[in-house]
């Protein structure tokens, strides 16, 4: 079976994939920042600067 995808649909799917990839990168950066903040909070608690 040989089927051709509509070029407009193919372009739309490529754009969706591009946007999902960008969202994934942003989410990874956000998760990294959250992890850094969590580590800093733990450090401040260990130094008795913040309550535990």
C-alpha cells in the first residue's frame, strides 16, 4: 500500500514536532533550575540559615 501524506499536513506535523521539542528543552531547563534551588535550600538548612 502506497499512500502520500498531504504536504500541508506534513508541514503541520513538522511544526508540532518542532514545538514539542522546544517545550521539552524548556522543561529540562526548568527542572534543572528546580533541582539547583532544592540543593541550595538543603545547603541553607544544613548551615542553620533556614529552618528545617
